C-alpha cells in the first residue's frame, strides 16, 4: 500500500444563516494554520440569487466550501498530504458555523480500493478492501471475471460483481459441498460436477477418492484464470487422470450420458432464479443419469441473505426427489452462512 494523503468531507446541516464570503476565507486561514499547510491561492465566486463557493489551493492539495442556502447546508472538503490530519478542521467549523448536526466522512487516500458488496442494503453498506486487481476482463461466454487480492481474504474470484471464492476460506465451501452428498451415500465410483470453475469441488472429489469425475464447465476462461492465480484451490485437477473436463453447456452435454451413471452430482451454479429455473427445467435429465440411491447436491445460497431463493431450490429438490437435506457452513468472505441441499434418488 502507498499512502498519498488524508481526505475529510463535512456537510454542515441546519444552517439558516447565509454567511458573508469573508467568513469562509477567515475560516480557511484558521484551518490552514492549525493543519500546518500552505495556502498558495484562493478563488471564490458568489452565485445569484444565493450561494457561494470558495477554493483554497494548497501546497499540500486543497480546502473548499460550497453553500446550499436553499437546503440549509454548507459542504466542506479538505484533502492534504501534510503531516497533520485534516480532522483538525472539525472543531474550528463547529465553532464558526450554526448547525444542527455535521455529517463527517473520512478517507485514507492510498492505493487500496473498496469493492462494493452486492448484498449491501440501503441501510448497511459493506465493501471488500482490495489491495490489487490481478485480472479484470469479460470472457467469451459473457461473464465479467475479476481476480482481486483482498486485504482480509487473499486472492479471490468475482464473477459479475459477486464473490465466488476466496483463497483463505474456500476449503469450508468445497469440503462442506462434497461432504454433504457423501454423508447420504458413501459410494464414490463416479461423480459429475456442473459448474465449479474454481476447481475446489473437483479437488474435493479427488481427495475423496472418486474413481472418475466428469467436470462440466461452461467457461474454460474461469478455470484458466483460477489455475493461474488460485492454483492451490484446484490443485491442477484438470490434469488428473480421474478428471474429464467437458466444456460447454452442461445440460446439453449430459443428454448423451447413459442412464444411472453417477453416484453423485454436484451442481455448483449461481443461486439466482435463472439458474434455479434452469436446473428445474433439466431435472429430468439429472434424475436419469443419477444412479438409484445416488445423491444430487447443489449450492443453494444463503438463508441469511436470500432465503426465498434457498426455498425455491428446496422446492425443486422436494418436487423431484421427495426429500431434501440442508447443510450449512459459515463462510467469512461471504459474511454469512451458506447452504447446500442434497437429495437421494429413491
């Protein structure tokens, strides 16, 4: 990380008075003295019928005020690469300007960035702290693929803005996924994986001594980029003799698979409604290639974040198999517990 400075913004709420421009200039000089920064130039402009803006160019960056008299708001902005924190401005501003409250935002200006968590709500905003962006591209099949080096979770795969896997806790996801199926049926002659481009589920199948694993993956570029940056997750699963990679649409590919082929099917698709509908539409094919007493397991998302979608997955499994067992594990990088649904083919 390279730090370049500190930045503070203050929105002064509840100001009924329109101050003379000279007041703002006086306050800027007070702040500059307290912060030990050098004013190079001051530029100002008064709007008609109301409002005022003033900008002080500093050797260390800038200070500015902009007023919104019609809203009773004065906005203040101070960025400095100096040695004194810009927060020294707060007490000066509180003393000089009438207010009911002050909204403060502070930023460390550095080479780290914030990646917005798509599950944030209007009242609870969350972001990942990103140290570096290692990959950022759109694959030939249309997925936005990013490999980000996260401050807390290490190298991580994001697809279409959503975290898929993080180096530090991927083992919790994949081991629970495969273990959920094996808890219902220990047979491990042959498995099918639908999705799972990071390779974690394939690695787990290898570690559980499946004799054969057919890995159906739509986007080989996901597999390639994960092998490049997250190689410890897949552990070169694509190179193992027991693993056969089948590229393209999995549901088209399985049409040529013989009946009663697999002891286990692991469905590692997105947990959105599109994929739920896609799995439901093709469930007859999945039942056909699953052995009697074989087990199908799918990652079905989070009851904490998307309970309706978990219920939708469970409905699909119950309607087609008459049974569904839910497993659950907390994934720190997801900031929630994650669920896996398993059904026995009776």
